[in-house]
């Protein structure tokens, strides 16, 4: 079992990954990493990330960094669980650049939608923080969701009706009730 990941470990991962790769690329953090970097949580179990475009040497670096830093690294992003929202790349927020790698928070609207779909207690907290901090505006979340709702059939594990109701409730109430 690896140790939980705190801000210092995430920052070290970024520095080390930035010096390990040999070409430009972008790494999007999501879930607990965003929560840790924004100060909503002190630690997270996994470093969930997505490379797009993938810098050369990215995958080769991950096993070494995972062991050196004693962290769990998962290749995971909201678009694996819900349809990608239009404009997600443009809405992704800059964190830092190390070497040739730009690190960003994966679009918070996409993160919120994936968390609404999953529905765990920690997800409720994170969505609440996204709403409270203004990173996600309820009406915009609904509008973006409605643009991809017809693609939900491509995600058979999703209870599309329940997700629709949750997104509607957030848009109506301004919070996840």
C-alpha cells in the first residue's frame, strides 16, 4: 500500500515528470489532486491524470516516479466516465509548467459532471467546493451537460436518468442537495 499523496508529493511529481520527458505535452490532473492543490483536502489516495498530447517518455517515467515518490498514479479522467464536454481543453486551468510539460486542472465542469455521476460523499464535497469557489456555475454546468446528454448511451454504466436529475437539481438549487 502506497502513502497518501499531499501537495508536496504532487509538486515533486510535476518537477520530476517535467525533467523526465523529451518532448512537449500537457498533463491534466483531476479529482483528488485538484482538491489537494486547491486546498480543499490535505491528501488524496491516487494521482489521477491524463496526458494529451502525451510527451515522449511519459509512460516510461510513470513506474519509476510511482516507486520513487511512493504514490499511486492512475490514468483516469472524466471523459472515461461521462462524455467529454465541448471546450474542456480551453476551460482547463493552468497549474504550472516544468520543463516541456504544462500541468493543468482538467476542466472543472467535466470533473463536476463525473463526480455527480459517481455520487460518493467525497464527490459531494468536491462539487460543493467547485460551486462555492465559482469554478463551476450551475447554469453553465446544465447547458454543457445538455450538449452531451444524447451521448450517454456510449457509457452504459451511467444511470443517465439519475445523472440528469442530479444536474438539474444543482442548476436549480445552486448546490448538490
